[in-house]
C-alpha cells in the first residue's frame, strides 16, 4: 500500500510539472482578467496581445517557479492520493458511486491545497506584478516582501477559499472524469488516449461550472494589496464581488478558466495515466 501510494505521487507530480509549464500562459491571462479591469474590458484574445506587446513573450511565464512549487505540492498530493483515499474509504471493492469518488477527490484536494497555498499566493502576486521591491517579480523578492509586511500568515491568505475551491475542483474532476469515462466507454467503445481525452474535456467543463466562483473569490483574496486588507474573508469577498458585478461576476473569466481547465485536465490526466502505465500500474 505504501509503495503504491509513493508510485501514485511520483506519477502525479511528473504529470503536473509537465502540464503546468505548457498551460501557464493561459493561467496568467485568466488571473489578469479576474483582478484587473484593464484586461477584463478587452477580453481574452486582446489580453494576450496586450501582454505580449507591453511585456514581451517571457512575461507569459511570470510566476512559473512558484507554479512549479505549487504543482509539486498541491497537484502531486490531490491527484496522487485520490485512489489510496478512495480505497481506504470503502470496504466494498464494488462501491464506485459518484459520492464516493467525489468525497475521495475532495479529501485529497483539501490536503493538497493546505500544503500548496503559500506557492499559490506567490504565483498570483507574481502574475499580477505585485512586487514592490523589484520591477521584475522574482519568487525570492516576492516571498521576502510578503513576509516582511504580513509574516507567515501572509502565505496563507485566502486559505479558506483555496481549500473549498480545491475540494470542489478535485471532487468534480475525479468523479466526473471516471463517470464520463465509463459512459463514453460503454456507448462509444473507445479505449486508450481518445477515451481519456474526451472524458477529460467533459470533466473540464463541469469543473469550470462548479469551481468558477471559488476561483474568482480565491484570486481576489490572494491579490489584495500587501499593505492593506480589502476583504474580511470568503463570504465578505463573495458579497462584494456580487454587489459590484452582479451574480455572474462570480464567473468572471469563465472562458479563460475553461480554456485552462480543458487542456490542463486533458494533459494532466492523460500523462498521469500513461506514466502509471509505464510504471506498471493500472489506469484510473
């Protein structure tokens, strides 16, 4: 059991690191759309063009070091612990209910989010150019400035929203992926990568629907200025977002979130399954 869990974590971490490197530009634009009226007013495509013209191509990978550290902790745990937790939660090997899958995914997501939150905060601030010590944000300067102004607590800003988001995200992701996989396999007789791809695309859509509000609130909480506090927690932030932009303001950046979730989920889960296959482990 222990060896199997370690292998799961290695496969998950490898898939996560490869995926985030390729998806990071979309994540950066999504974050800018959520926190800046400048980009929100011009849309996703023009935001890409504006960032490229004003900041250059390398700017699309701002915060990548923090993103790597986040994936090495958060995604490695939430993806790698899913199956061990699912097995531990049920004594009936035939119990493959949606609720069991969602609960196992949510539990793994909560654990991973706790360990990954500091890197999530750093990544968000580096993506939005929030660094008062250096014109070009670095992970060391951003972390140093955050610690000087807010102490250790600054690294866990938005932790409540982040854990809730991770639980909904990973629960939806793993449960919907497995459910869609079973349905597609039975009705369309697909196997291998085509099956994994279609299942991941479907899971990505459902993830966007359920996670959008949590992602929006989490980003707002993490992106508060270092020298002041705008929101008093998750609920206060959600109420203020709704007052400002209406209920659909919680889904601001829906298209870029889905544009990120779809390829991220596809790459991540396909790589995870393929790596596990080559490690002589069964697929999900």
